[in-house]
C-alpha cells in the first residue's frame, strides 16, 4: 500500500535572515597616516638599497616591495562615506555590516563596499487604466515618497529594490483603484474622488506592507491623476452635471419655500393685508415662479384692485 507524504516548505523572507547591523570600522584619518607612513618606509628601503650590493641590496628591495604592498593594502581599506549614503560591507560573499557614519572610515581591505542611497526619493507611477469597483474604466496615477531603512534587506532580500518599489507601487495603485468606486453618488460610501485623504492612507498602508521585505519605508503617497477613461468621460460628465443640477434645484426650492413661508407669516403678523386662501395660493405661485426661475422674470404692475 503506497503512502503519500506531505512536503512542507518553509518560506522565510531572505530579508529576515540578514538584518542590518553596524559594520566594524576604524577612523580613516589615522589609517591614512599609517598607510602613508608604511608607503614612505617602503620607498625609503628601496632607495637605500642602492647603497648596498649583493644579497643585502636584494633583501632590502624585496623588503621594500613587501612594505609597499602592505601600505597599498592599508590604503585600500579607506572608505569615504557621504551623508545620505551607506556602505554595505561584504567579505567573500558574506554580509559583515553597514557603515552609516559619514566621513573617512577604514574597514578590512579585502571587503567589498556596496553603496546604497538612504536619501528620500520620489517615484511617480505610470498612468494606468483600471476598472473601479463599479466597473467603470478610470485613469489613475500616484506619487510615492520612500526611503531605504534597512540596507541589508534592500540588497539581499530582493533582486533590485528600486525596480521592486516601482512594480509594487503600480500593483498597489491598481488594487486600491479597483476596490472603491470613483464616485459615491451621494450614497456616503468611501470613493476615490470624494475621500482622497482616506484613499491615500489606505494606499500608503498597503504599499508599506508590500515593500517592507525590501527594507523600504513609505513616507507619503498622493494621487496625481484621477479621472474617467476618455471613452466614458463625456457620459459621466453629463451624469455629474445632471446630479449637480438636481442638487442645486433642491437647494433653490428649499430656500424659496422658506422665503414664501416667511413672507406670509410677516404679512399676517403685521396685518399689512388680509388674504384669503385663493389669494395666498396665487401669491405663493407667483413667488415660487420668481424665486425658482432660471431666467429673470418680467415684472407686471397691477394698477387695478387686488381682485382684478
């Protein structure tokens, strides 16, 4: 009877295996002086070898050469660290630490020093077309402000951390755009156009989770473009205009009714004129026409009596 075994694969982020730590280094100025002194000593021995002959001269020349090589090795370990840049120290393929202290430093001469920029960077994503939560095609783009926080993760957890951030930014923008509608249409739901601050916060949170394995910190995100796709832009514009007209009409009617009510109440309180129900209805109709009309109304002066 054949038995089937389950193979469980342990998936651990490479960035978690190589956290950033401070590399061992010495002040570079002292080592510079030492290296120059060693080089001067080697040159002096070779020059003094001319005063001897035979094996003594040969021995002095070889000793001078060895001292020059030692001086060159010492000088090779000098590393100038510029502010805003870190140097990742690697010895025979193994991570040995990171130098962030600016200035002239000295490390093991046989190590490789890989420069990683820790300055704040701007990334403007490409304009992408995606369907929103309602299925309407929209065009969206964003700008991301980011910075490398863990140089070891940036170098060893991903292949190219700059390209990684670019791809993850586009992926996060597409996901956020497809998760919410472009316009709430008065429903009060979260939408891309009406809730820009909330959307950018959600975009920052999602993008931070995506780029965390690369040792990158997201400082800020902002939407730089948000619009309907050209093929439906005109139709959506007419829909927005119609909604705006309806909303404006509702506001105008509410204001007009309030003004008419106030006029009738003031006339009744001050006893200016006594109006029966029919005349009140006519007055209300005339006032509503004047207040709610889109164009200026033409005034007609009644020179007769109230009932003519």
